[in-house]
């Protein structure tokens, strides 16, 4: 990903927090059929300085067959974003642009095939988004759970590289950045307001 120096972020903890906050991401792979992308919820884990992404997709989705090639996949985390009007700059000689944050994580997908490990991954995902459902899950018939697990493909990606771009008007003056942030905050749009929050945090 193209990222000018003033848009780069090297803070690993901040990148990890971002990936967890925006964990619904796009998995892109290349296979015999060309490029494929699927939008999936990820569990983002870190241990001993190593980041692992965990996810699953429907077995009916042929993308998982790309994993057999042993090539790297790309997981794209992308939120929030907002249009920036040139009327907010000091000079009239400006053009529209877009502020956004994007993180690209690369690594080789490996299948998780053991039943217990597949179930554990689903429990991790549920714990993140709907912990109250875990008790109900535990009461479901094993045959039902097994059928659901058989219908998905679970996998892990050990992240080998991260590219990030925090394009948040860093090249503009403090006064211009303040006008942009205020405009986004006043829009009433939660995504634009979050973009403004990140502008204030990283400028």
C-alpha cells in the first residue's frame, strides 16, 4: 500500500488496537480463478510479539481452496473514512480529498481442521461480540453444532507484514485540521465523527 512518510504509523500497539476495533475485514487471495475477496469477522490475537488472525468462511465458498497454494493472503482493515472539502483549507487552490485509516496485514492462511479448535474459534468470536450467547451455545445439541462446524472452513493467518496508512490531514496546518475535524464532528455521521477523533489523536 502506498503510504507517504507523514501518513505512516509504526506504533504496533496502536495498530493492534485498530485491527481489533475494526475486525470485520476483507480477505483477498489469488488462485486458479484469479483474485477473490471475502468479507469476514476476524479474531485478532497477539502473543510474544506475534500477531495471528483467526476467521472462518462457508465451506461452499471456494476461496478457501486458494490456501493450498501456500501463497500469502491479504487482510484489509478499513474504517473509518470521510470526504474532506477543499473549502475548509486556507487557500482556494485545493482539491477534494478523502481522510481514512487502512491497515493491510499479510500472511499465509492455514486451515484449522480439528473439531475442538474450530469450536474454540467460534467461542472466541462469540465472546467478542455476544458473550451472553455462550450459555445458549453450550445447550445446543452436539449434532446441531457438529453440522454447523462441518459447514464452515476455519483458518489462521500468522501475520508476517503490516502496512498502514493513517491519512488524516497531517500535511495541513493546525487551523485547517481543526476546521476539518469540526466539520466532520458536526455532520451527525458517526463514521465521520470517528475520523475526526482519529485526526485529533494522530495530529
